[in-house]
């Protein structure tokens, strides 16, 4: 894998009686944000070959909104991504060898923890992205990491190269 895009699911409806966490869907604002991020991914050329998503409803809905703009990707669901820790996510990524660019859609705190660890261990070529990502990985946001040298997956081998926050996108 030469590039890795870590994306948090879009803005989710609040928990309510009778709906478990796994079953919470996207809010209308989350749907709009996901569409904006999808278009920005395409505009920036962040085109994954493979997209892995948690099986939670909110990640499946986020993926569905991305698939309209990124139709050429292979999409897979992985139960183990639901609320996975950063170590759990790295185990999943370590098992993947077939794609040049992988996108993973999941949940905090595991995704943000992994982003922070990757920046701490691998650095950043985009200092502004590093500063913004250090604060938070908001819903719908995506971070692009690029491999610095050819090697098996390891957090230190990737450098943060970009960050998309849906709050920054207009239109």
C-alpha cells in the first residue's frame, strides 16, 4: 500500500431509545458533508483502490455517499472495524497487501488515535494538516498518509500528506 486514507463516518443522529449504537444513521447534515468530502476526494485525486468500512449503519451510509463519486473502487465491510482501537485497525491494515491506495471508514477514538500515532512516528509533509489533525478528527473528515519508503505496513513508514475537514467545504 502506497497511500492510506483514514476517514471518520459523517455526522450521526444522536442516540435515542430503541436504537443501538451500531444502528444509528446519518443526519441530513452528515449526508451533505459526506457528499462534499466525496467530491473533494475526487478533486484532490485521492482515489482509493479499496475501501474498507465498519459494518455500523453510519459507516455504510457514508460509504454509499462516497460510492457515487468513487464508483471504480472495490468496497468491503469489516465487522472488526466497528469501534476498533488504533491497534485493531493496524492489525487489519497489516493483513492487506493488494491495493495501492486503501481507504478505511471507521470510528473515533480508534481512528484519531491511529492518525496521531502515525504522525508521531512517521511525521507530516503537510504541517498545517498536522496541526489541524492534532486537534481532532471530526465526523466526515479524511486524512491522507503517503508511504515514505517501500516496506510492509508500519505506522512509521507513512507521512501525513493532507487533511479534509467537511466544515471547511462550502457549497
